[in-house]
C-alpha cells in the first residue's frame, strides 16, 4: 500500500524486534478477529491493554481448579487459593522491587489505591493550612480524591503547571513546594500526553521539605522499568488492566512504616484478628487490614500471570522496540497535513495526543474505527490539562508491545480518509 506523503521510515523498523513482536502478538487471542473487515489495529492500550493467553488461562484455571476463599479455610482448595493469591502478591513485590511483601496491598485499581491513601493516610495527617500539591496533567483519579479531602480537612490544593511542550514546569514546582506541602501526588507518565516525569528528582525535592509522595504508575507499569526503592516514593499505585492483566485488580505499594501507621479504610471480614463487643476490634497487620472482604482472587492470579509474562521477556529488547515504534509513529503523525501533536516533551512514552484541524476528534475516531483502528477521543479524564491547551477534546494513540508499524499505517490511512471526508 502506498500512503500519501513520505512514510518510508515506517518500513525501516528493526527487523529483529519486529519478528519478536510478531511472535508475541500470537499470544493475544483478540488479534485473531477483524473489525469492519479489517485487521484490528488496537491503539488504545492507555485505556486498557489486551490480555495474553497466559493471563486468560490463569483466571480460567483458578475458577476451574482452585476456586475457594483465601486465608479462612483448612481444606485443600482454600489452601491452594491462598497460595495462588499470596504468590501473586510476591510476584508484584519482585516486579516493582518492593522491600517486603507486606508493602503490597491488593485493591480494585489505581483509583481505589489513591482513595485509600487519601482517606486513610491523608485524613490522618492533614490539618487546616496544610497543602497538597498536584500537577494539572493528572488523571481525574489523582485530582478528585485530594480535592474532596482538602475541602473536608481545611487544607489547600495547589497545582503545578506544565509548559507548552507538555512537560512539568519545574520552576513552578519549586516555587509551590514549601514546608506547608504535606503530600505531593504526581503521574509517572501522563495518560494524555505520554510525558515521563522526572520522579527521582521530584521525590528527592519533596522529601527535603518533609512531604510524602504518591506516584500514579498506571501508565508506567508494563512499559518502563519501575523500581520503587530506586524512586524512593512513599506510595506507588497501578491498575492490572493497563499492564496486560485483568480489570478489577490493582496495587497500592507503600513503605511498611506508613502502612503500619495508617488506619483501615474499609471495614469488614478478614481484616481483623478479633472482634469484641465491649473492647472493639483488633485489626490485622498490613497489608491485610486494608483488604476487607473476599478479594478478587482470580484477578490477582491474572495479574501475577501478567507480570510473570512481562518478566520472562527480554526487557531491554521490548523497551527498545516500543520506543522505536513510538518515535516512528510520532514522525509519521507530524507529516499528516493539518495534524497537531499536543505535547512535545523530550521524554515521552506510550501515548501521542493530537488533533486534526477543523475535524472533531469524535468524527476522526469514528472514521478510524471503520478502518479497524481503535484510538481514543475525548478529554481522557484530564479536563484541566485539556483546558491548559485550549481544547475540549483530543485524539490519543497509545502503544504496547503487540503493536506494529502496520498498525501505524492503518492509523495513517484512516486520518487521510477523515481529512478527505471532512475537508
């Protein structure tokens, strides 16, 4: 197929990486289907990733062979279910290099993890006059809980701006980071712009004024190497479904001493040692005091399988392939007449956001869908960031290890078709 314009760079992909991805793609059953008679070009992994057979089988096998509740029973199935669940916790610990398995709390996703920190740790420490510092590039999940908490506690929310390239304005950050800052909440990678924030520097500066740092790693885990001890963050959160795992499961990492201080957020079964009507409950140690009720055991099994799948790959090779594809896609998008990329940060990964002049993003996404291309349109749950760039919506193409240059070519086809239809 001859594309309009010069896109020869798409045909110069590293052959060895392309061959590896061609094999890996076979692990993902969804790519056996077509959309509107076209091969599926799935470029919406920032919203949710596709799942390899290994993850699908892990979830199915739990229900087929091991289904029972965890921690509570003496029978064989309960022991087996507990082993599956706690093995997944240890897999997470190894993958993010946490110091102790007790620092890994299973939750429903990054959103619940942020709310847990807000309403357990944040509510315990924030006082009137204290400040919570966030960036305007945050997903709503890392804005709304803090805003609600500040209103309740009498604390102040402060917002760090981004520059025109979509990078965190570090000068603005330094001005607003003060001794009044008790919590700093920041994305590792922007879900909208793909900007990779300098977390090590940010955490170091925040700790110098005594602030604790929560990092939203929903877009990072599965795409870049994450070592929570190297980052030295106090809290790190991510969702399984964006890291090739199932939905409904996620992780809160927190330093052990913080988890010990934090009171439980949800109350119920499993998270207590004893309950006395007169003396009250005695709560279990972390992480169990934060895991009330029956957990998503199958989801944990699937998340463990996803991280094991990633861990078995050559990380450097996969990262290099993803990076190369991401860069080539950006070059190709810049060559489309009337297309404007939103955010040109020097350090970017995962996602390209853009608009086509004179065409609403929803219309472009609809045309793309008829070409078998799945891209995102809308405000991406980041409306303050959209406002910063004078937009109500944009398009987003996000990449994962199963994508190829063919997907980018399919996307470009659809963009030229949209221009033709709406010009």
